[in-house]
């Protein structure tokens, strides 16, 4: 893998933008940035820390996670989902969108860096196009990567502390999901973190502290493991004109200000699945 950038903290939320290039966040140091084709880094959102999930919005700007789910466009910030939506949650992590532009996001019962991480569980939420919000699933120990199958009938969901990638059957009309079942177990190879889905239905998942990206076929069978020259890959996304550039972002193995977060890129044989922009509005707006 080619290292494109380094010197960051814990990187998350890789998202491909056809004009800006790779968009990503620095959880520890704050901010959302873009990495252009020439290696230039541009700041898109200043200061905000703890952003685990990012999506493009059809009206411009970005949907970002952290203490809440917000649509940021220029100097305007619209909160779409707050901590007060469910008792006991402290924030939000990875998110994704379906073909209609609804947002699916996981909430955290405790900080991933706290001693009690995973002891208080979080939820899976959906934000509809009219801005209304819904709790779809519970008992998620540490919510991470989310992604839809090519036909939109399945939603994959990494649960890091439970050491597996779950899957829900999705009603495309209502956006509701069925019970979570296990799609792929991760045993002794790091924790499942951010993920992306390819056009052939394969699921590509960064294994934090596992030093690789695991690739599963649509049945949940491990197809291959791509080594990453860093112990803590945190998330992945597909990019480039043909979506065959696999981007991998990483984070420092532990807290303490070690700015080792890096961005890697490699070419792969299968194209990634496009992720639709969000189209939600704030309720009542």
C-alpha cells in the first residue's frame, strides 16, 4: 500500500468526493479534511473532535457525527439527531445512507476510549427524509462501520466489542430492519471497525489492531486479508474515477498524543459501490 499522508491522530470517516478527493476526520485533534489528487490537504470543518462518520449531502456540505449528527454547510449547522433522542447515549459513530438518502447511524453508550467501553450499549438509528428519527436496533456494544448491499436489501453493521459484523434485512420502502444476525465473526484478528461494500457484494472491513483489511464474500466467508503497514486501520472507502482505489485510514494504537494516523491507498480488482448522498431535512425545517 502507498502511504499518501501521515502525522495525524486517529483518522476516521473516509468518504470519496469526485472533486475534493478523499474526505476524512481526525478524531483526536479535531477537524474534517480533504486530500486532493496532488497530495494537498484542505480543512473543511475546523476543530470539531470525535467525528467517526461522514456523508455527502445532496444540498451541499457534509453530514458528520460526533456529539450529534449534524448537516454542516458553510457556516450553517443543522442538528439532525441529538444525544437527547435516547437516554444514556454519549454520541454517534459511523454512518451511511441508503439509495433514497436516508441516514443510518450507530450511537454509543460510552466513549470507545473509556474503561467501561462496551459495558453500556448503543443503538442503530434511522433519520428519514422529513427529519424524523427512529431507533431500529439495540444492544450494540461498540457501533462501527455501516454499509448496504448492492440491492439495498441488507445493512451490514460492525460491532467491535462483540467481535462480529452483523447484518439486517431491510424493507426498502419503509427503511425498517429485521433482527440482527451474525454475518462474519472476527476471531483473534483485531476488532471490526469501518467498512465498505463493493459492487460484487463483498464487504471490506478494517480490523483495528489487526493490521489488515478483511474481505468477506456475500455469504460471510473470508475471501482474503489485505495487509496494512500500520497496526490500527480504522476505516476504508473506495474512490477514484473507477472506484477501484481502496483508501485505508489509520489511528494511533493508543491515546497519548501519538500523531501516527496515516492514509494509505492501493488498487483493487473490484469497484466499490457508490454511496448515495444524504437527502434528509431537519424536522420542522
